[in-house]
């Protein structure tokens, strides 16, 4: 199995940031394919899509960026209001990359933090998104406010303690996560990748794990990951409340995928919460996985995307 064979990778200078992205290699004479933007989450990079991308490469022009603050994209310090790591600004990054690649409209799928960026992208740039898939998230505002929970809020705070730890002022969270100690950072990373119902690291390809360690286990990356969460607890909630006050909802159809062993499925009703935030048709189901569904169940995720985006059935591999 060749690592990302058939893909190109380069940096895009957009929106005041350097965004690294991997995308389908297009040869002269290739028939055009619909574009699909895949956005990763915490604490990973675009390489989390490797197994899914192998199964979808023949059907789509795939674009897999590293969010600002992650992977090999810019890791500039957060602003006082954390606005440079707001989901609105990250969504702007993603749209700018697609424009630089000459793509006007596209399918969109995000996992974890990437799903939160995708949600904001679908609100702010509705004309660009054909259909949207979010994986193992409920709306950020609803999760922070504990709406529709099936257990007491303490269960959420305990399972997702990092939401509340990482938003604390710098540099204390960064130091506690290992900003000054590589082995501590690696232990933190492994604990996160093996948690939230995912039962260890066996589902991760060795090449992917090495990339996560390389890109995450340093002071700059730990800071920018914290800035992502600081933005989510402050400026992102302001944007979400403003959107709801104006009645703004996702206009396109949505697919909601959740892990049966994950925290979101156990504590929330993501389908119901997303239906409230979408004026299109919302479909979805759970998969036998923890939180990191695209790597735990790549075949099932690829098949679900093909069916939702109404392309031919995936050849079994």
C-alpha cells in the first residue's frame, strides 16, 4: 500500500496563513470529477483521511488540508480574542484553498474540529457547499450548553475535560500537555487518540501515528491547538449565537455519522440537534466505532459518503 500515491501536496498562502494541503493529482485528459473537501480534527492532520481517500480517489477530486495550527500549516500565536483560530477564519482558509485550486462548488465532510469548521463554512459560504457531512459531533453551542443531554452535564465535562482545560489562559494548559517535554506531549497525544471509545491505537496506520507525533508534539502545535479550543469557547459561541438569532441554518442536505462507542452518541442526540440547525434534509446513522471513525471504519465511511453524495456504489476492496 503506497502512502498517498496519486496525490500532490503543496502549501497555499491564503488569508494570512500558509495552509498545507494534499489533493488529487490530475493528468492531462482526465475527466473532471466532483470535488470533495475533507477536513480533519484534533489532535490529527489530513493524514487521518488516508484509508478513506484510497477508496474515494477514483470518484472525486479530493482536497485534504491541514487546518491552521495543525499538521504542516501555519502555527502563529493566537490573538488576544483568539479570532485567528475562530471557525469562521478557519472556514475562510478552506474556501480560499478551494478557490486557489479553481473549485467553485464542492461536497464537504469534516470530522471532530474539522466538522465544526465545516459547519461554519456551510453557514458563511452556503453557495459553495453542495452537501455537508459531519462526523461525531453535535453543534458546538448545544454541547457547551448541555442541550438534549441524556446524562448529567458532569458526564460530558468528565469525558471532554480537554474542552475546559485547553481554553484556560496560556501557557498553563500548554505546559501541562507537554510543551516543554516531548515524552509528556507524546503520552498526551496517545491518550487522546486511544480514548473516546476508540480502545487503543491499533486502528492507526504507523505512518499516520508518526505524522501525528511529528506535527503535534511541540510547543507551537500545543499552543495553536489550545487556541482552537479557546476560540470555540469564546468567539465561536458569539458567532453561533448571532447566526441563530438571525435564523441562519445550514441550507444544504446533511449526513450525520456518529460512533456507537463515542461520547457524542452516548451523551447527546446529534441527529435531533443537527435537524434543528439545518433547513435541508438530515440523514444519518451510527457506526461500530469510537470517536475516530474515518480510521476505525474507513470502508463504511467511504461507502456512506458515496451513497450520500449520490455517486456509484463503491467497489469493495
